[in-house]
């Protein structure tokens, strides 16, 4: 339990940092942050902009991770779906 605490805490910090970065970059777009569940961020994008939203999410999650993990490679999985049940 003691060893897991830094892992969960760092994950939470990375997610919060990514949310802050995303808030700034998305404010003038049609892409919206609709949910944050544990270490997942769910975006909603207009039709035809899902690939742009996925790229932005990926890049800013990696950037947020690198702020905390420095020398450790950051891997991020992003998926696109028409609705949450397809995730």
C-alpha cells in the first residue's frame, strides 16, 4: 500500500496538469472537456474534429506526464468513439 501511494498520487497530478493545459488550449475551439474519471479525460468534439481532439489530448497528456516523470517515457492511449458505450 505504501509503494502504491506515490504511483496513484503522481497519476492524479499528471491528470490535473493535463486538465489545466487542455483548458487553455481548448477554450477557443468547439472541443470540450466533458468528464475526468480517475486518470481518463473525456473530450467531446464536433463532427470531423475527433482526430484533432485526439492529437491535442495525446500531446498534452504526454507533456503533463513529462513534467513529473522527467526521464521516464510517457505513454498515452487515446481512443475515439461516437458515444461512450463504444469506448
